C-alpha cells in the first residue's frame, strides 16, 4: 500500500515514457495516495499512460484523467496491465474515481472567468483559482500556502488594491472579515483603486466553509452610477419630469411633479397610472376651460399622450400656465416635461398690450384699430354683413391746450375715451387714431343703428366734466358716421367717408353727428 502524502505538495518530478527514452520535467502541485496534479510547460506531449519519478526516486504508474494547457490530473498506480491483488479493489476504484472527479473539478474552477476562493470552516483557503490570483495580483506562493481570508484581505490592503482612504483601511478589512464570518450572502460591490468594480458574494457551505465568488461588474456599475446621476439631476431640476412606460404607468416622476400632484415617494414607487395622476384634485387642464368640460379633460389628455409627440399648454387651479412637451421614447414609453411659462405668458400679454394700445387712454392704438377694421371688411366682402365706422374729434381742442396746458388737454382726452367706452356696445371696438381724434368700429351695424350709438356717445361726452386740479369744464365732440358699401374700394374708402362726414359736422356747428351719404349718380345730378 503506497504511503500517504499531504494533499497540498510542491515536489519536483519527471514524466517518463517511450520505454524510458523520453522525459518531461514537472512540478507536483497536489498529491494524494491515488492521484496528483502535475504542472508542466505544455500538456500536449504527455501520453495517456506514463511513469512518474519522484525526487525520492520513487516511481509510480500514472493514467491521465484530465488535462489543461499547463496541467494534467493523473491517477496513481494506474497500470492498465496490473491485476488487483486485494479484495478491496472495488472500493479503491470508487475512491480513485471520486478523487479524479475532484481533481477535474478543481481544474475546471481554475479556468472559469470568475474569481473563486473556497474556504474551510476556519476560513483558510482550500482553493484559489487563477482568475482570483490575476484579479488581485496574488503570488502563487501565497495562494498555494492555504492562506486565511484575513491574509488575503491584508494582501489587498498592502498592495493598495481597495479604493478606500488610508485612514479607513483597517476598519474596511475588519468589516469584510466580519461579513464572511457571518456568512452574509448579500452581494457587495468592491471598488478597486484602478477604477474597476468587482461584485463579491459569499455562499455558506454545508461543511461550515465558504465559497467566495468575484465577478467583474465595472460596466454595469458605471452604467448604474450614470443612471443614478441622471435620476438625481432630474430629481432636482426646476421643471417637472414624468417618465411613462408603454402602458402609460409612471416609471419615474421627479420631486416637482410629486409635489404638484401631492404624491408620496411610496406612492410613486408603486408606478401609478397616468390617468390616475391627472384625475387628482390638484391637476392642470386646458386654459380657460369651461367648468362643464373639466371632468372630460383627463380622458382627452390620456388620448393625446397615447397618440405621441406634441406640445400642450395647461393651466393649474391657481392660474399658472404650464407648457407640457410629450416625447415618444425608443422603448414605447413617453417622456413628459412640464415648464412653468406663467412669467413668459404675462410678459407676452404685456408686450401685446404695449403693441396694441394707446398708453394715454388704454384704447386700441391706430395700427391695431385698422387691423380690426381690415378683418371686419373681409367678413363684409365675404358674407355681406353690415359694418359701420364712427370718427370723433374733440371740438376746439387746441384752445383747451392753449388755455389750460397739455396736462389738462390729456385729461380731456381721457374723459372722451371713457365716454366712448361707456357709450359703445359690447361688440364695438374703440381706438385712438391720434391727437384728439377717436374711431369706433361697429361690426354688423347698419347706418341707422350706428347713428344711435354715435349720438349716445356724443351725449355722454357732453355730460362729462373734465377735472384737472382746480379746473372744471366740459367738452363736446363732432362725429362722422359711414357704412361700408359695395362701391367702396376698401377700408381706406370707408375711413375717408367717415372723415368726410366728420368735417361736415364741424362745418355745421360742431357737437353733432353727421352720416355720410354717397353723392347721387351723375345722370340724376345733371337733371
């Protein structure tokens, strides 16, 4: 019976074959009574059966069980011509088979891309594969010496392999040892000083040992880090951000949107439906939407988002304006961004007011009044709907300025503009053409009805009192009235007709209304 040799060995040997004519030097890494692992330059020239000469001059017959590039696993005493000489040959064959399978398993673990360390119950390494050695730059003499897990951690510490501040290294090592001792199976991402990330997982074994696996996850962790940075950025932007999956469930909503909808982080983690969010008490709807349509708007909004890319202006219950952009994503979901444009809307309205109104009176200015008149003229031409114009001029206005000054003159202009607004109908448009001259546009109004409006305005101007400091006085206006006719060439002709009637009112004594009457046909004038 061969003498037993410790399982972990480091012996020099020679592989002898071809009737002793060929030899190959080898190192015996592991050896037991029935098998061994031999390390050589290349396993290609090693035959299936050979003799192994040990340094002690002991020679053993060997049969190859497995081979890799630089190692072979062999069964010892496997002379295919020898007959079993004892009654326990069956037991020895079974034990040899199990030993061979164990050696094959060890070799397989040596070539997997994951780092693997098998620890016994005392946390000493029974196996450290090649990937782990390369990953942590662990020398073979250390790896083959059954190092403890603490020794492995100290090696990482001493080679500055961990991305941990020097002051925290001892605490870091102690915590890692504690986790392995406790058999904590939670995955742990280890950041290496070179920037790589390795995911370590500890698996308790039935014999009280541990299996540690080390998986490179640098790309995965970097992607996760980038995703976290992106989510943190979206979380803190001033604009609202909502990400929906293809079923329109909220996969992410930032702090701005959670506050608006009064959604807790726990609710948000439950991925509520978009329909449930826009149906909450605090929700935005279309601007100036009638109350009767508010209940139908959420369903309409869901249909819009489902349809895809668009821009929609919304209004919150407190009157703020929100511009929502909907973008279709590659995964079939939607990204909605909400930008508060209240200030922009207010500034746009203010600019529109400045561009269309007279700063002294608040009436429409000449340009905007003529634009409105052009629009009514188009309707008159298309549908033959009546349209009339009044032109008013303050009587003896120059004498007011000369006698009381321009400040009092401005007060008189404001008094006349107030009388025009008070005397007009809801659909009528009042503008200041310039100086002391005003105009009133009367849509769908005949000449006779226009005269009624003009006379009402004239009387209200006459009844008004201009108050400027200690000065109290009244003013009057003369009014020219004209109605559009098919014979007129355009708005200039209509304004010219009203202006002609105004001059006639001035000539007839002022403070009166005069309608424009087209001249009779030439033939009747000759008669």
